[in-house]
DNA sequence: GTTAGGG
DNA sequence: CCCTAAC
C-alpha cells in the first residue's frame, strides 16, 4: 500500500541562464518517480502513476502545480528564487535538519507536503549542488546525510498557502498532493481542513479562515504568535525527490535507500495510513466541536449513504478498475442492487477520472431497502428501455454525459407513463406514485392535530387514517409541515378566496389554512407556557371548542 | 417503532 | 415523497 507517489521524470531540465543545450547535455538532472511501498522499499513508478502526476510537471520538468491548474491568484508568497550560494547552503542545512529531527523524534507521521508541490522554480543550480553533494557523500557518511542531500526539501520555503482561494477542483488536487490519493468530496470546508490537517500534522484546525504558513496554521488577520498552533513542528514531506543520474551511483544510492532507510520509511508509511484514517474519523467530530465553540450552526453528520458512496468511488479511483465493481457485491443480498447501481457508478467514476465529478445522479439512486419483489421486472424494463433508445441518438455527437442524461430522462419519463397504468409499487424506483392529498384527508389531518396535537402522528394516523389508508405517520407529518408553510405564507395577505398564484396542486381553502395557523399558534403558545409538553391531557382527548371539520 | 428534519 | 438521525 504504498503511500505516496512521487514526482518524476517527465522531463529533464537544466535551463539555467538560458543555455539549454550545453548544460542539459553535460549535466542532466533527472527526477524519478518512486513509490514508497509498505515495507519501505522505493519502487519505480508505473506508467499509470506517471500519467497521474504528469500535469504537475511542465515540459521543462519544473514543478508547476499552480500553473497547471490555472490558478493565477494562488496565495503563495513563495521565496524568491535567488541563486546565491548562501541560500543553497541554507537549503542543504535545512534538509539535513529535517531528517535529523525525524530521526531523533521518532516516527513522524508527516504527510506529503503541498508546499513542496506548490513550490516551483526551484533553482536548478541548487538541485545540481545537492546532487553533487549526494555524489560526494554517497561514498562516506551516514545515511541521513546522504538521504537529506538527495531530497531537496521544498517544504522549507517561506511560503504561505491560502486555501481559501482554491476552487473545489484545486482543493481536490491539493488533497491528492497531500495524501496521495483522490477524493471526490466537494465540500470546500472539508477539503480545506483536511488538507490543512495533512500539511500541519494537526487536527487542530480552526474553523475560521486561515492560511498555512511554514506548515503551521495561521489565522487570517490575527496575530500570528497567538494563533500559531501546531503540535508537530516537524516537516517531513512524503514526496521524495530523487535525483536520478545515469552513472552507477544511482544504483548504489537506491540500494542504500531501500536497505538502510527502510525503517524510517516504514514508520512513515504506516503512520501515514494510520493518521489518514484517524483524521478522517475525527474530522466530523472536530468540526462540530469547533463549530460549536465558534457558535456557528452544528453540522449535520454525513449520512451513511454519502460516506459509502464516496468510499466506493474513492476505492475505485485508487484501484483504477471500474469494470470489476459489478462483481464485488454479487455474493450478498445486495447483488440485485449492484446491478442497478453499476451503471451510475461507472458514469460517476468516469467523471471522476476526468473532471473529479463523482456525484451520483439522484435519479438513479436506489433505495437501500431490500429489493422489491418485482425488482427483476423493473430491471428488465430499464434494460429494454435502454435498448429501445434510438442508436442514432446515441451515436450522435452528444457527449457521453448528455447521452446519460438523455437515458435518465427517458427512463424517468417512461416510469411516469407506466406509473399511471401499472401498480404504483411496480412503477417507480425512486418514489412511490404521487398521491395528492385530498381535501378530506387534509381535513382529517387538521382535525387530528387539533385533537391530539402536532407530533402525535402515529396516534393521528391510527384514529383518523385507520381504515386502509396509505398515509403513514411520516406522511402526516410532512403534510402538516406543508400546511404550516402554506398557512403562514398565504393567510396574512390573502383574505379572499383561493390563491391567485398558480395552483401547483389543489389549493387549500383559506379557512383550513387559517385553522392550521391557529393550531400552530396555539401549540407554540402552549409550548411557551408549558415547555415542550403537549397540550393534550394524558390518555384523554382534549376536545376543542370548535371541532369544525368532519 | 416513532418523530424531526434535510433533501 | 425519500432518507436518515435521534430518540
């Protein structure tokens, strides 16, 4: 499970002071992408991984995250690219220091660092210097010295990263750069915080605006000293940039790395995974507590479905195999479900791989309950409907997405047609047949509320909707909510008859709306007076002085 | 199982 | 009307 994918050779570069040919030919600097495997070995990247990071690297080999995503307003005040000797030596010293700290302080579960990825225009000269040092030190000296020399530490730039300016896609890119895997989450705040956690090795991310400066969280517009709060001060970029040369030394170095360094890398890999999981876990809780501390609204926990679907998609994106998905669930009771879900998953993953859009069309969402008895009929219907689609239409110059939409709407329309003639249960995947509330039902509901109070939906249903009514207590609750909305929206302004606005459904007669509002007011009054207790006497029925309905 | 609330 | 959290 190799955690991290590193940058790579997409190009070579040595274009200092514009003398491309001579320097490149004489002193090529080549980067090789390696993967840190679970056991600490450095494994050359596969072709797939090369493709994945390709857009981080320009043709001349520079790391150009910012340019590759067209983000002109990236808030990075990166260090000036000065090529003075002092600066270079500082870099080397810093690199060593980081490694040294990592050694001494034990496992540092550092994450790949985005500032590294974001850092650009690194001086080629510096890299060459580092490489030369590596060559020199390879013969003698400790591993850490060799290792540090090999690894230009981009994370030590005095840069600021302001995630606020990132678009969702850019945040997702940053997420990938930070954690080495895709995410399809589109929640900016989540992404921001997640990335910040990765960059700072801290769960302690304020909910307010912040920027990341030197791997610490810094609140915007606030004194840095008081708000800088990072427990782990160590910067350990997980992206290891190796200089690959054509001389035999390369093999020597790689051997050294995979041997002596395995312990460190192993620690890093395992801790990376552990941290990744724990961060993911504590994210919501942290978010909530922190939001509460700030007095903002509590965030609703993501639903199981949200989590599951995104997990599926992310797993899929990591494995890169979409086609195998249909098989995975065939051995359990959800096999039927997967049949239907597969098409939309495929579509989503294609979007994801291309444009990071992994949302599942809600039209194709399938209930998680056990499949309907006539499910096969339904599936067959979908398939025949798909085949019935005109091939010309399918083969026209529409984009795949358009085709998909068309298919969805076609199926949806067909369902609508069918639902009028076929038994409702059979006709719908998404929802039951819409059964408009009749005036009688509304009256019964209002009456029930007046007797038992709003909230006693089960009781109301038993009494007022007893005889084979399809209305559930949830239905009653929903209807009452709508009635409340309607009453408060219309009653004050409209004393006359009916609603002059377009009647989406049966317009509720104004007297009923008035009654609804009256009950609502009464209820809220009683709540103020008696707390949350119902105004219904226990066991008994409180008869209103005006029953009025039914 | 019921209710509340978001979608 | 659906879905899910919370109870």
